[in-house]
């Protein structure tokens, strides 16, 4: 049984990590969050020590280390801009790391973390759970067998958010990385994992609530649209009372992968514990893609074939 600590216990994603720790037969011994609305701990690890102050959390982990009872892993579910600092802390504490996406906001942070791994002889694993989805795995196999065929791909992901979003860290570009980073990085990761490295990238729209562009990969032309605006959701979906729309079309055909998301964090933990976690190297391409999107100045499309259908409607 491995011992875990968790930084960021009160957020949306933390319960999936708690469940993954429990599902894999391990124990959460300490958790940290500046907010104390963490009653969810009772459902998984009621005996977990909880701290709202980093200094006391740090002291507790140090005491465990000095008694020879240190944690094996520290899981990180904090706001995006804090991941880098919290990964460094975890490595210095003598633990391996499991960190939510995006691993870091800037590509150069990965180089520093690589050095930290070497210095501490510990490892960092990133949660890239869509790589474990059976439909995505099968698609990658199909593409690899097909060789150098160039695919036409349309990615649409709209997950509506209320007014609270822009009052939180998620609505701040410097803290979240913007909408492409915050909601899109998993999709950019699987796209480059399936279709190969980036050849060229263009951004056509880059606003606080939505972004759109064209990404040419080695084996695919990808038109992508991301949004948190409820009005962008197709009317037929809104009439069903749904607030999220996810679509990945390959050669004009919808790729159905709406099911099977529930246990992907637990699957990720199993892979990490088996020594097959997704490394800094695995996380690097998607970090570079979203950083490029974030820092790009939007341009006018010069080819109709590179324009996402949503952008055509908005023009």
C-alpha cells in the first residue's frame, strides 16, 4: 500500500484523485487546501490529516519523513499556474508526483523540472487520461497502420461556464493559460499523439471565452474550436438540457467517445503505480501547442479549407 498526500483538495477534480487512490488500494494520509469545503474526504479517507496552511502541511510531511513514514506520492490538483512550484516542493519532499493538466504553463519550465527529477531521483507523471480511452487507443492504432495518409479532422469542444468563471483564477490568462489551455490541452495532447508532431499552427480567434484555429499535424489537418459560451452549444443539445458539447469528426464521420470517461483517473493511477505513467517528455508537446496558441496573434484565414464550421457561422 502506497501513501499519498494531496495538494488542492477542494476543487472540482480532486475527488477523482481521491477515488483513484482508493480504487488502487492505497491511502491518502494528508491533504492541503486554503479552502476548507472538503467534506468529500469523509467519503474516501476520513482519517486523512487536513491542512489549510501550507506551512503546517510542510511540517507534517517533514515529520513523517523523519520518522521514516514519508509519503510515496504527492498528487497535485491546484490552479494551473501553481503546478510548477508544487511539483518542485513535492520532489524536494522526497515523493514522486502525479499532476493534473497542464503540467506547466510554459515549455521552459519542463527543462527545469527535468533537472529536478535528476537531482532528487524522483519522477513526475502527468494526468493525460484520454490516452487511456479505448476509442482513442483504437484510433491511434488505425492511423499508425494506415501510414502517411493525411486525415481531415474537426474538433469542437464547448463546455459552458457561468459568470463565476471570470471571477476565478480560471478566467485569468496568467493563471489558467486561457481557454485553449484550460479546456483544450487534453484534446491537443491526443491529437498530436495520434497524428504526429506539429507542422504549422494558426490562431484565428483568441478571446477569453472562446478560441479557434487550424493545426497541421504530420498526418492530419485539424480545424479546432473551443468555447465556454453556452450560446455556442447547438440548439438541439441545449433543448436536451445539456451544457456541454463534444465532437471529434474524422473524415466527416463522428468519432463516438462520449462514454468511458468515469474511471480514466483510476486507470491513470494504475499505470503510474505500474511504472508506466506519462512523463515530462509525454506532456511536452501539448504544453508547447497551447503555449503557442496563447502567445499567437490571431490572423485572417487565407484558405477556406482551414476554417472550422463554427467560425464560418460567426463570420
